[in-house]
């Protein structure tokens, strides 16, 4: 009877776990289906490649898509090195002292702060303090001290930093201690052990943190409300850099310019439009594109993680 009861409990637990997993997938599919059904009338090639027009009741969302990709990539370029270095310090150097406990508590508290607080912090620190300070040092009137993509990406980087630190720390901790001890026994320094033994084995976990950071930051609206996102900006945040001597003009993303963003575009269409009923298909279509774009960025990071993992295994 005891063995039969254990088998029944095991089957019941397996059924419950599978039901929860499939229900989670079902919820995601239901959301995607709802967005697709409501926004199918506006989804077209013109919708993806044209700027908005007629008070954002017509046209497309290309500037918002471009701004979302640019600010997300800039966010990861800022947050990933800082998060990895912070996790390396906590795992490999800090030990279990009072300072390490204080830093870990700060990371945990940072993860629980509401996103709107990050937006106010970005406005006060990056725009008004850092940006205006750079303008005063350079003697400029107003170049850095105004909302821009650079400050929006920096604010989002602070937002996703705890996610990257925690994921990276777990990946570093998962590397067997014996590998470190073997490297130390061969005369390697601590940094050589980290660089040549620990990091190559932890890259997949580090990229997992980057994936989670992209998922967290790409859809945030509150942190970029005051730091760089524009209500309506049909042009792209692109500047043309002229190469000396050659005279060739190279287009590049201008981090000091404002930009449109998909999540903020949905917010504007839902709250600031003169006729929200008329723009509802655009809202659903934009939301569907945002989810699909986030999936595409995550898929790119997953493929990169898989490729790096295979290289580590082969080496």
C-alpha cells in the first residue's frame, strides 16, 4: 500500500507540474492570439516600414521599432559589463564579509524598486546632474542636459542590473570548485583563474542574464517617460558622421537625440489619442510587434548562447 500510494502521489505531482507548465504556455499563446486577432487589420509591410501620420491614426510604427531596438541594444551594452564585473567581485573576491552582505542586500533591494522610481532617478541623476554638469564643464548651453537615448538606456541599464548580477553570480557559482583549485595548484593568479577557467564555463549563464535583461527592459515604459522617449517623432535618431579626408558621410545612431519606443507608443495611443476606439487596432498591432520583437531579440541571444556553449564543450 505504501509503494502504491507513493506511485500515485508521484503521478499526481507529475500531472500538476505538467498542467502548470502547459497552462503557462497557453496563457502566452492566448495573449499572442488576442493581439494578433485585434491588430490583424493594420499589420502590413507599410505598417512596419512607414512613420506614423495624421495624428498617429494612420501610417506605421517604424520609428518606434527602430528606437526600441537601439535603446535595448545600448542598454545591454551598458548593463552587461557592469553586471558581470559586479557578479565576479561578489563570487570570486568579496567572500562573506560585511561589505559583501551589504552589496548583496543592495542588489536585492534594487530589484524590488518600482520602475517609475527608476524613471525619476534617471531624470534627476543622468539628465539634470550628469548631463547638465557635462554642459557646464564644456561651456555648452544644452547638449547633454536634456532627455536623450543615452540617458534612457542608462536608466534601463540600472533597472536590469540586478537581473544580470543574480544570473551571472549563479552561473559563476555553478562552476565546480575543483576547477579553480586545480588552476591555483598550477600557479595561476586569481584573475587568470577567473578569465581562463571560470568565465568560459559560465558564458551560457551570463547570456541567460542578458536574455532576462532584454525581456525586462524592452517593454518598460515608466523609466523612459522622462529620460528620452518622444511623444511623436517620425524621423529616426540618426546622425551623419563625415569621415575626414575621404569626405564620406556615414549614418550612425545619435545617442543624444530623442526617440520613439513601442511600449510608450502603445501608452500614448491608449491614453492620449483623441479617439481611442479608432486607434485600438493600432494599439494591438503595436503590442504584437513589441512582443514579436522582444522574442526575436531573445532568440538571437539564445542562439549566441548555444553557439558559445558548443565552443566551450569542444575546447
